[in-house]
C-alpha cells in the first residue's frame, strides 16, 4: 500500500507540474510580446515555483535575506542537488534576476521558450569559445543593473554533497566586479528520490544567504582562489544547515503520514 500511495502522490505532483508549466510558460511567452522588462516573465517563474512547492508539500526556511541588495546588481552562486533548489530560490529571493544555465535547457518546450524570452543567460559548456563570448556579453548586462544566479557545480549533486565547481560563474563575477553572494541549500535532494521520479512530501528545504564577497581583493586571474574561498564558505554552511535537521521531520506532514501509515516512525527512504 505504501508504494501505491506514494505513486498516487507522485502522479499528482508531476501532473500538476506539467499543467503549471504549460500555463505559466504560455503566459510568459505571450506576455513577452508586449513587455520587454522581464518583470512579467519573472512573476510567471515565481508563480510556477510556488505552485510546484505547494504540490510537493515542500517547506522552505530562509535566512540572510538582508544580504540581497535590491539597489545594485549582484551575482549569486548556489549549490544544486535537485529541482527544488530552483523552485525555492525563484519563489523566495526578493529580486528580479536572470538564471545562468546550460544551453541544452533552452531547448525544453515551454520552460526553454520562457527562458529565452526572459533573457536568461545560456552557457555552452561543449564550446569554450562560445562560452567565453557569452560571459563577455553577460558581463555587460550585469554591469547595466541585472542580477544573475548560477549553480557553479554545473549539474545536480545526486548525493546532496557539494560537488566540484566549474569556473564560468567566477570568471563572470571577476569580469563584472559586482559583489558575489554565496547561497547554500539543504533538503532539495530528499524531495525527489535520486534516480527516480518519486516525490517525498513534507521535506524542509533550508536556505542560507551568505554575506556578499567584495571582489576588489581578487585580481582578474584569481578565479581559482575565489572558487576555493566560496567552496569553503558553502561547505561550512551546508554542514551547519544539516545539523538542524530534526529526526523524522517529514512525519509532521499529514500526506507523508498517509503514505507511510507509520504514525511518523518511517523515513522517506522506507516507502
């Protein structure tokens, strides 16, 4: 019965996600024909994200909002272990921003179309020359007042551990000279079970927004030193966020209890 209930809930989540993606993607694309500021597209992304957080019954705890500067551009970098990292940041960061994402994502129907019309920044990781051109172009946009966010690991961590950083976001940050803000998330990897589509309700996603890093202390060629410093900051933050996990905290969610029928004694890996 647990597998059946888990399947029902997972089907509910992915069906709702598909409907929400088509709806908000269509609104975003049509809206971009009459609005060139990106505000409508950002609103659609925020609503899509909140829809999917609600569908999966994920809860978000966030701290450090005061480190987001609403008056000047910043580059934000965050660790990445699941779809819900994107949803949580889009739903709760209090600024309009552009995603820096791998080029292949821009080919996905509705979501990719929305990304192109919203001015997101595609990075072609298979073509270093094109990637360098994109970084130069993105630097001009950011200097012009646009904040951007990237996942420097380049791909999702399947274990939730912090993966090796790629240099693109740090090269961009040093080229622009705007403050770089490290963001650490914990919990996303537990919402969708790695290697499956199964969704676990009631997971708490914790976000810590770190203090902005003044890049005036780094030379243009010191991206590797910057990467090491940011990696250490995020590694320490991840360990601290994980220490806050409460035993069987998903069991406080009634849908989780319905799936497990265990009165709060089973964990999400025991469906």
